[in-house]
C-alpha cells in the first residue's frame, strides 16, 4: 500500500490498454459531447419536462408583465431565450424555424465520466480482461474543472433540477441584451445541470462527472473528433501528474500485468512507487 493512499478520496475512470497509455502519455481526460454518450436520452431526460414548464412560465409572465411590471419583461425575454437555446441543443426544436447559419455548430455540454467504484463488474464487462480503472484524486479533478458533480438518478431528482433552473431564471438580475444573456444562461447554467441527472436504469454506475460548457468562459475552444466507432466530438482536459493515485488492473491480470503498468508509468514520467497498483477481485472471464 502506497503511503497516504486513500481510496475514498478518489474517482475512477475505466478505459482500455490503449486508453490508459494515451491518458498517461498526454495527461488529458476526454470530455465527450453529451449527444454521443451511451444514454440516448442524455440531457433530454431533464429537458423534456423542463421545456413545457419554461413555456408555461414565459406565457404567464408575459401576461403579468404587460399589466403590472414592464421592467420584468427583460427577465421574461431572457427566460424565453434560454428555453429556445435548450431546445436547440437538445434537438427538441421541431416547432422552431431553422437557426441562423453558424449557430449551434458544436454541442453545448461535454462530460468526462468517472465512478466511485474502483472494481465494478459492469465496467469490466465493457473492457474484458484488458481494461484498467484509473483512480484520480477528487482534489486534482477539481483543478481540471470546477464543475465536478455526483450524478443523481430518477424522476424526483429530475424534477428538483427543473425547479432549480426555473427559480434561477426567475430571480437572475436582468441586465444587458436579454437574448444574449438568456443564451448565456442556457449554456453555462441550465445545460450543465441537465447533465447531472440520469434515468434510474443507470444508478449502479455510481457516476461522477467533470462537466464543461463549450461556450463558457475559459473553456478549451478546440473540439476534436475520435472514431469510436462513429465520429465522436470531445474536448481535452489536462490534469497534473499528482492527480493519478491508483491504477486497477482488470480481471485476469497477473504479475506480468503489474510489471507492464509500472513500465508504462515510468515511460510517461510517473513515479510507479507513488501510485497504488492493484488487481480486480472480480472472477470474470472477458
């Protein structure tokens, strides 16, 4: 056991041998466009009930503003702009005209997926006997992206996020151009929150995420594409060497597997003596 190692302070990213080597050599995690994850209702799960509630809010506010509070019209227009942007980015915009050329070219939200569980059978099934899980310290991940979130599951949590977004849009200070600020709210506040709740079917993953807004302040501008097997957009998130605390070798690994991990660490200028190297205990044949 490496001195000071604390598994409770880590989150784990499962990957293949090729993925492990790439992550160590480049010192980056890939945050994937949410439209290309394995949950086909990703972000849409929350957006579907949110959009009608936003439309109802806007409709009621327009009637009220006209009679009682002309100054509130700006905030209402901001909420309307935010709703329309959410519809665009979640592809729930069938009732809207085509966007202007150049708009909505890239996805709004990118996520790097991790889990609390260092030895999860469901993940090993995806990688068989050639997979690894990399334990990153939570403190190190928070330096990569301040938006490190534990994922919630189910309808109750979905409704809670909808409530939070509605409250925010009703209380946000109204300043500047309402269309611009509504769009900004959508991509920097609303869309990242849509990525924090998933259907109950995924609960066993115990997922955490680094969530990045493509259009946020300080966000890496370059979107890359990988074949996996279809073309998949992603953003690279750089981490420090000290962020890696453990590497878990998947089921079926032996002493040679551990020797190979140590060699990989040394070749990429990591100290293998400062990183915990362990084996899965799952009796799984890939």
